[in-house]
C-alpha cells in the first residue's frame, strides 16, 4: 500500500486552543482525546463532539487534548452507539454509554460483557462502512473496572464481550490486534471508547519481556484481553507513528512489585524501553522514550509528585516526555497495579520490510 497522500497529525495541546481551532475550522480536527471536566468555555468549544473522559488531571490542572487532525474535508455520522468523523484516509470514533445501558444490556453479571460486545460490534460496523480501515489505536475506559460484576470481575466480562466481537467481525483478536489501553473510571457512568483508524498499513508490535496479552493464561480471566503492546503506522508525509499501549509492571504475565509504585514505575520503564527497541528494529525511525508524549495513569493521586520526580531523573527534565507528560488519576485493570504508562511518538521514517 502507498503512504496516504493526506497526512494525519497528532498534537497534544491546551484544551481551549484546540477547541478554538475546531470552532474556527482552520484545521480539520478529526477528533480528540480529552481528559477531565473543563469549565464552561472549554467544554462548549468542543460540544457536541465528543465528550471528555472523566478522569482527574493531577499536578497541574491544565487540561490538554490529544488532537488528531487532517487537512481534508470531513464528514461525520453515527453508527449504532458510535459517533464518528472521517476525512481523507482517516476515521475517528467515540462511544459513551451510561450506566443504564449496562443495566439493560444483560441479566445477572452479563451487563458489562453485553455492553462491550455491543460497542465493539458497532465499531466494526463503522469500519465496514468506511471500507475497513485498520485500527491504529483504541482507548477503553470502564467504570469500577475491577469490581465484581455478578460472579466475574467487570474487566474480565469486558474482555469476553470484546474478544467475541473481534472474532465475529473477522478482526485480528490475537497476533495483529490493535494497540490499546483499558483504564478504570470512578464515575457512575458507563463504558467510553475512542478509536483512530486509517487506510494505512499498521504493524503490531510485541514486547520481548512480556507474554502477549492475547495469550495471558486463564487465571487472568476466561477470555484474554485483545490488544498488542504497540503499533507502528505511517501517517503520511514520511512520518511514522509509534503508538504504545498501556504498559504496566508486568513481566511474562505476572504483576511485579505490588505495593511499591516506584518499583512498578522502574519496571514499566524497562518494558517501555524494550518496546521502543522493538519499534526501532521494525522501522527506520529514530524513536526514543525521551522524545515521546506519555500519559501516566496513577491509582493514588498523592503519589504523583514522587512519580514525576523519578521520571524526570530517568528521562531528563527538559525532555519532550516530561514537557508533555499528562498525569491522570485512574484505576488500573489489575488491583495490585498502581501505575500504567502509554505513550505516542512520531518521527520521520518508514516501516522495515516484514
Ligand atoms: C496489561 O499489560 C495491563 O485490556 O485493552 C494495558 C493495555 C492493559 C490495554 C486492554 C489492558 C489493555 O495487561 C493492562
């Protein structure tokens, strides 16, 4: 496949300016991933597309968005519960369910599974309507993620519904699964999903230090999570994106350093460095962890200053990593884990021959 003639751009920007740009229509904002609950003006700038994820920003209260844009005419619509916007080769989508959707979706314990299945079935219907672009990245946010959902943890139910939807749609549920994250919300709402897709070759990456998540043994749930550790995707204009999935203190398939967030952080950094190395082996792009834009999810808000300090020591205070780091309060999908880091990098380069 040739590189797309119309490039996709990603920028992490203060929320208000992103909204202003969207409103002015100067650049084609395909979609954004925004966090927190902005006050009136910033909220109105984006309405009605789409809502922010209800996680609390930590340390500073500057709201930032990851804005995905492309200089092309855009059109938008809705497919089932998925609202989408498309332009050139690119597609952005969002779904925000509420708690009532889950309650009505299934009987004893089946609500989370049923809702995950429905959201993903609608996502794949959206992809089909757009000629089946490849998923570059998925974001999953599930309230009360490790709570019991009637005999089975809600995240495990989510994994059952998600995997079933992938298999029914003929999408790669194992090797080649998309990059993703899955975090827990502390709100009374429902599942929120975001995705970016495009007609560009997406290459899934695995981490040599970790068992692929789609091969986790059954003790982590009856159906494995459906994601790859990272993805590489050409964005056009010679740029290559590295989209690193949520990464935690997991080696092999085991959680390490329960109860010690800073040790979990160090292990997570080793995992991230191993992934970046894998990405460099698969491309000509000079990716580095230091020159990437991370989101750091913390279970315990009060640990944010210590985590930031440790990160600054490891990555250098003036690095892009530290300048663009977003610290957010969220639950991690294993109760013993307290930190998860995802990151995104763009650099000039191409995919290596596979
Ligand atoms: C892990 O490595 C940590 O279910 O989509 C990270 C990224 C995690 C994505 C998902 C879960 C997901 O298993 C959790």
